[in-house]
């Protein structure tokens, strides 16, 4: 070290000690850290950085709660980065650096100085607090949200000269019953951002309502393309032929052997080639479809790829287009985790699951199926990634991509997966009757009690089919008894459901289907 450099650093340390203004100290800390090299281990950090009151905000692999300066490591070994809320606590978000190999690390946050009580930014949109419940919200854009926490309803009335009453009546729903709510106004944007091109890939077998599913995603949600790998479902091609021509052009249908890649290209096979233990092999087939779709997206110029199922919808509570949301995703993130919620039905009489569902369960601890969400992958040419199951992607070293958790956005998740699982009742019967060939050891490994009970009941009824053929009743296998089992898990009659965990959803099905 030269004498001049030594004197400069000594002067920097002395100056930092006597700085009284928090804002000046914060700015100086960043200047000094940048001068010495951001991202070094803790032993090389400046004395100013060491004075930050670090607070643990995530375990490795979890989402960081607070925006701003975050450090990653353990003990005396750390690296730092500026991160938004929801960023994954992993080396991928710290330039791939691992400050303490072979050790479970944590993230610590310096805290944010941003005032989020009156101003917030959500994926390209600036929001300003305008009223508490019962007051009037003056909002020139007419784009107002009403709610609290992570539950919000929206209304968009265009230019408004008169205030919008901040009440459930104005929004047509109460997103958080029996809680004090507030209103926020979206500021006008000075520049338009080009929407991202988003594609969906799914494995489909006897889809419950493919017509509504496609019209919703292609027409209402703004999805650019859909890849369908159909299994034992010749009716899929017929459904596609009944769609408008512009929708048909946005669907790629693969046959059982993946030999076709055209809009109306399904070649049905004479027999069902599904293997035994279909539950455990399903994910392998899903990952195969995901990898194929990713390569097609590169060729087609698609920006983002999302894998969901034919009983799931991508839902935006604020009714924003999915491409607009993902276009505003910070460029350092190549994967966005989308939380899932479960549809709750009124009774076993439900027929049109998508259209008749009015509320969803947000409490992942009471879900009857998976609770770890799905992910959106940023498609990049020559990107060496692979599906790590149906829920996420990883790099060539099987490490997490630069990822962000969307449920950490300031108003809760702006994009979620609504799971209409095992609906309607007749589909549940078909699904678990077919899963009845699952071996006992595979059943015991299934993590969902609803699945285990459903498979076991259908196996019992399957083994008693001879008695049924002879007109003999079998305990637990009548339509009424099966409907009771289904209702106990899937409807408002489920004793585990609490009103505080339920949130209304609003989808304009009359417009979607009518259009």
C-alpha cells in the first residue's frame, strides 16, 4: 500500500466517525465500499460498514423481507448486495459468491430507510396512500386499490374528477373481512414499458374446462403462447378447433410421442401407455414438457415461461396483464416464484369450477395439495438451465437461479396460481380411480392426507367392483358417501378452513366467455 493510499484511507475512517448526519453517513459508506470493492468478505469491509446494525432477515434459500443493503454469509465471512424485497437468500443474488463454503448461511439486512406508509412501488407502478376506509380517495388516474396487508381489490375508472369512496361498496367486494382497510392511488406513468411475451406449458389429461382455461389466459391474462402436452385426451384437438383463429395460432399441441408440434396436431394412440404408480412418474413427464417448451420459447422469442396445470389459473388481483408485470421484473432476476392458493367450493354440486369459485384459501398450512407455488423462468438464449421438478428451474450446477419471491411485494403477490384441485366431484372420481394402481409404499410417501385417503378409498372400491356388478352395496362407495368425503376436504364444510384465511377472487367470466 502506498503512503498516499494509507493516508487517504486513514482520513476516510476519521471522517466517517465525525459524521453526524445519517443520510451523509449512509452515502459516504456506499462511496467507501465502492472504492474498496463491493462484495468482499467481512474481514475486508470498511469500518463504516461494520457499524451497520445488521438484523437477520432470512435463512439460506428463503426470501429476504426487507429491501436495501443485505449481506450473505456466516460468522466473520460475508458478501453484500443491494436487493429488493423477496430476493432469494442465495449466492446467485450475490454475484455467485459463496463466502463460507459447506456451511448453511443466512442473510442479514441493514434495514430500509424508505417510508412505505405513504409511497410504494410495485413492479413498475408507483402507489400513493390516499384514504383510510370510510374516507374519500382523490385519484386522478382512477386506478385505486382497496384492502390491507396482502389482500386487495381494485377498481379502474379512468380519469376521475370526483373522489372514490374508500368502501367495499365502491369495489364490489371486501378483500379482508372484519379488518380495517385503506385505499391507494396509482400514479400516472410518464413512459410506457413494452409488455413481456409470456408462455405457459402444461401436461394435460382430461382437462376439466379447456375452453375456459384457454380463453382466460390468451384473451384476458394476455399470455402470448400455450404449449400443451396432451395424454389420452383426443378431445383437446376438438376444443382447439372451436377457438377463434387468433387463439388457435397461439397454441402448440404435442402428441403422445412429441412427434408433432402444430396447432391442431394431436395424434391419439389406441392404448393408454401410462405406467404404474402414475403419481410418482407424473413429475418426470412434466419436466420433459417443460424442457421442450423452453427450447421452443428461445426459437419463438418468448421472454418468460411458466409451468402450470390444466386445473390452475394465473391470477392477478389487480387485473394487470401478466406480460406487464413480468416486464417490470428487475433485470438481475431470472426466476420469479409465484405462490399458489386453493379454490374453495360451496358444495359437491359445483360443475364449472373456474366460473363458480368465489373465494380462495390463502393458508398454505391447510392446503390439500402442494403449497410451494410455481415459478416463471426468464428465457435467455444459450441458457443452461433444467427443470428441478415442476415448481422451479436450476442451473447446470443444480444451483438456484437469481430468484425473487413475488409474495414479498409491498401489497402481497401481484401474481398467483389459483389451484382448482380435484374439481368437479366427477373429476376427482376419475382422477383417483386411475391413481388406484399406486403401490402401498408409494401411497405412504405421498405428503397430502387428502390424496392418501382418496387413493385408499378408490382402491377399496375398485377391489369391490365385482360386488358392485352383482348389485351389492359396498360400504363407503356409494355416490353420497364419496361426495361426503370430497366435500369434507374441498368445500366450505372443511373444518380446517377459517374465514380469516379466505379471500374473494373476481374474474369477469361473462366478458371472457362472451368475447
